[in-house]
């Protein structure tokens, strides 16, 4: 589902199904989320499109925790 709005494109998260707006600019919902290289590699391997902020934050936390524990 892609629907254009005044501020971007409404998308559906391929991980959880939540609807969100992707603007591909400094106001995008994903701005400020830090993803390490392992998280980026995981996203590239498993998803072809943007994920919602909640899923990106969850993936960021998961891979950050793995990095800290050495897993």
C-alpha cells in the first residue's frame, strides 16, 4: 500500500504491518535511529523496503545488545 500524502508516502511495515509515512528527508520517521553494520546487513538481507520506527528501534536495540555481549 503506497499512498502519497503532502509529507511523503504512506507505507506498511513489512515486519509488523503497521502503517507509517516515509518522507525520505530530515523529517522522516526513521531519523535519529542508529543502526550498526550488523543491523544494516540484517535489514538488507531480509527487507526490500522501509520499516516503521518501532521495528527499526527494536532491531537497533537487539543488534546493539549483541554487540555489547559479543554474540
